[in-house]
């Protein structure tokens, strides 16, 4: 979270020192600070004059964590047809919007947010290599996105082609198949 801190110009002030409440500080009247950890922050401003310094607290700031958009795949190689890939979200706590983008034009943005498993079947018989992206926003308005590039391979439709001189026979009939698949 980026926060802009601005101290009102004080007559006679020699220096402005911000303590951001996260063990970092900066000396400047106006500064943008990026918080790298979560929790309550209690920043202060110290104004140095020639003979003294005055420190005042600033409004506390709550830095919320980002939602966890990480996910696991049920498998990374699928056959066409009959494939079904399921992803398992590692967290869904407090999620208000969710998009799961399967990179073949399908976006799951309608499953109940309580679902942690989202499944999808790829429909292109030529197969392909697909990325998967999960975008989450939580009730605090915090957003997180994780993309796994080339996460899943869908093998093209397998078509067996063969010839045989026998198309019918009795139990224990030997059948010779000749592969003519290209």
C-alpha cells in the first residue's frame, strides 16, 4: 500500500522526519511510502527547530494483506476428448470477486466464492498449451493475480486408423490389426 505523507509547512522548521510505523523513516516534508508488511502502523512526524524538536502522532493506518490467489492443478497434461482440469484455490476467505481465466476463451467468474475447486474441460480437438490466471479481490478491496504460464498441455485428439481382414469371428479368433495412422 502506498501512502503519501505531507507535513504542513511550519515557520522556523529546519527538518521534517517521518517515522512510518514499520521500522522505516524518511526526512522530507512530502514523501510517498510503500508499506511492505501488513498490520496496524502508527506513523509519527517530528519537526526539528533550531533549539528543539516536536513529535506528533499521525492517524494510524491498517495495511491489509493481499488475498492468496495461489492454486494447484489436478494435472498438467490432458488428453482430448474427455479431459477435465480442476484447480484448487489455496484460500477463498473474504473473497468478493473471482476470475479464473483458462486461456482458451473461458473465464469462470460465476462459481460460488465458497468453492475452492473449479473444473474446466478444454474443447479444441487440436489440443494446445494453456496458461491459467486467477484474479481475486477481497472485502477490503485488495486484489491479487497469479498466472501460471503454459500450465497445462492438452494433447490433440487421437484417431486410430487400422485395417483388418477379419471383422467377425468366434470366441478366440485371432485378429490382425494393421496400423495406418499417420
